[in-house]
């Protein structure tokens, strides 16, 4: 039976008595991925929340946001 190789390559170095595992994916790629994922989840959440009483697609209309600003008092 063959063992599969790991898809992620890890580079391990020894510093003194401590093993240090280096990142295989740069931190900025991870941050960009997390930010994009957060934006997508925010939009889907807004569509679900607004879609309970109204049409979910209306969340993309500027008139909806203007109405929300007027309701909360931050429109002035």
C-alpha cells in the first residue's frame, strides 16, 4: 500500500533545541482570502436578513440604504 504525499510542503528548520515549521501559504494570501470570505458572508447575511420581509435583491438598491439611514437617524 502506497502512502500519499502531503499536498502542502513544510520546511522545518532546527533553531537550538526547537523545531520551527515555516508557512507554506504566505500570510497576505491568507488575509486576503479571509477578507473576501467575510465580505461574501456579510452580503449573504444581509440578503437573508432583509429577505425575510422584503425581496433579497433589494439590498443592492441605493434607495434601500437611504431608507435604512433615514430610519436609524444617521441620514442627516
